[in-house]
DNA sequence: TGTACATCAGTGAACGCGCGTTCACTGATGTAC
DNA sequence: TGTACATCAGTGAACGCGCGTTCACTGATGTAC
C-alpha cells in the first residue's frame, strides 16, 4: 500500500514534525522558519520548495500534532484499561496527568494554543476548528453510555481549561488543580448520564 | 483621599488602559509599543519615561484588565440578581454569555491569554498567577454554600475552557457550547455541594 | 556497464519590513524672586 | 503681577535585531542511450 517515501517527502515530514512540536512549545509565532529548518537538519532557503508560506506549514503541523496526540492518548488509554477502570477514567487520568502539565511540546495542541487560535489567519483557524472537533469526538467515544456531543464538549472544555490553568499556576497549585479536576470528572461520569 | 492626577499620571493610565484592551484583542505580542502609544494619543518615544520595558507595561495592563473585568462582572451579576436566581447562576450566565464570546477586548484576560501565559517572562507569569487566583476567588465567593477553593478552581477551568473553545468554534457551534456549559454548571451547582 | 545530460533538493546571501529601545531636542508647565 | 529660569512630558529620528520571503547557484540523484 505505502510506497517508500522520496528524499523530499522525508524532509517534508521531518519539517512538519519539528514544527508540530515547536508551535506547541513556543506558540504560533514563537519559533521562526530558520530555526525549524535547522532543527530538521536543513537550511532555511529550501523552505519554500516545501510550503507556500509559513502558515501553510502551521496548518500541516497542527493536523500532525492533533493526530499524534490523539494516537498517543489512545495508546496509553488502552494500556491503562488492562489495569481496570473505565475508558473515560483512563482518558481523564492520562490527559490530566502531571506529565502532560509539564510537557507541552508533545501534548494537546488545543491546550497549547487555544487562546491564540482566534487570532490566526482563516486557513489556520479552520484547522483549529477541526482539531477541536476531533478532540470532542474522542472524548465522546470515551464517555460511558451514549453520551451526546454537547456533553462531550463540556467535558473537553473542562479538561483543556484545567490543563491550561494548571500550567499557569505551576508547581503544587497546578498539580492540585489537576487532581481535583480528575476526581470531579471521574466521579461525575462514572456511569452513563441519564437524560 | 485621591489627589487629582498629574498630566503624566493621566497619560500613564491611558496607556495602561489601551494596552489592557490591546493584549486581550491581539495577544501578548499582537500590538507594538508604537501602536499602543498612538492609540493613547502619544508618540512612541515617550514610552520609556512611563515604563522600564514593554513587559513592565504588560504586567500593569494585565492587572488592570483583570480588575476591570472582575468589577464589570460583579456589576452585571448584581443587576441580574434583582431579577431572581442565585448569584452563581448570574455569574455563569454573564461569563458564558454570547457577548463575552464575541468581545475578547474587554472580557476575561485569562480566557484571552491563558495558553500564552506559560511562555512569558517571569514578571508576566507572576502576574498571570495572580489573575488566576483572583478569578478563582471570585468564583468561590459566588458558589452557593461554603465551597472550597478546589471546587471553585474546577468551575473556573470549565468556564475559561468553554469560552475559549466557543471562540475557536465560533458561530452556531460556539453558541451551542456556551449554552450547554451554562446549563450544566447551573444545574450542578444549584445548591451547596455536600462533601 | 558507462557516459552525458536533465532534473531535483537543498544552500546561503540578500531584501524589506516591523519592532523594542535609545537619545538629543522642544515646547509647556511650574517656581523663585 | 511680571519676568527668568528650571523642570517636566512628550517628540521624532535613528539603531540594531529578527523574521518571512526570494533567488541565483550547487551538488546529488536519476535517466537516456
């Protein structure tokens, strides 16, 4: 099915991957084209053979970051499930884990960038919406019973908001907020919601 | 008690006020010193007679934005209270109102900047922590019964997260998320929490 | 299998622009007598 | 009340730096015969 990638495709993938971590770590405008290319082992001049503009890279990087994060969350959730507990509990404990608070770079792109999303150009905003939709869907799938999208969206907002505030507070206060949020969400969604 | 402010103090206050709206609208780095001074009716050269650095202004602007927002929320909450309902209900309905989704400029500074807060210099991060603490205290005071700080922090995270995701989604989807979050929070905190 | 040539991916210098910061200067306000 | 001078708030040009983007060029890879 998958053809072996050309040299250019390999470079392209490396640039996108570096960028997906760079924007989560430093924000949309936190790292320049030259730095990203350097980290991918290239010089900045070749950038425009790969992307029409910096924003075009940002869009690809957001998609990659979102997909990678959902894939890695799913993986950890599966592993935790073996040790018992519900799928939702495993998701909450993974997303609101101390590790996620400390490592923005390979974490949730929404928590990393949400307050900047509304200020981006249209192409980037469109991708941002897709990322939010994808995360809501993932949460919805993890909720017990046949939870509706609205309920999943509120839970998503709670998790994203808590992670961001915990990062801002940092240290003990941050960890405490994470713990409190985990407990609240798990307790509240132990069983299917009755409407 | 209050002495009539000097000409310089008036200019200073105008600059801080303009900046407090500028950073909420455009982000920490979204508006330059020159633009802020211009909007305050001055030229950029005079800036450093008022502030040691751009970050020093940002710190003052954050404090002003936070205080103004809490004051204006309190005012609206008082007005709504007359029409019945609990204080918490009034707060949730004001904070998660469609107007707040549309107007970042004079809204909550945490929702406007949270994902950028961890990337700022220490002085700015310190002020960010103070803003989060202040908002949690306000929410705690509005919760029915003697709600603890942890519970208030989780509610704060939910409100901030929902507002940000609503802004990112925009339009109908955004309004729907706001409505769902209002309903969930109000229903859940109708009465004092029993621990 | 070997040679000649075309295409491809990447290089590195340069351009233009915006931004934070500095500084010599100016006009207005306030004070001393 | 009026004049001379000092201080104060603000002006506008300039500096240095970083960044997105462009472009002529180079070395490597692939293809034709």
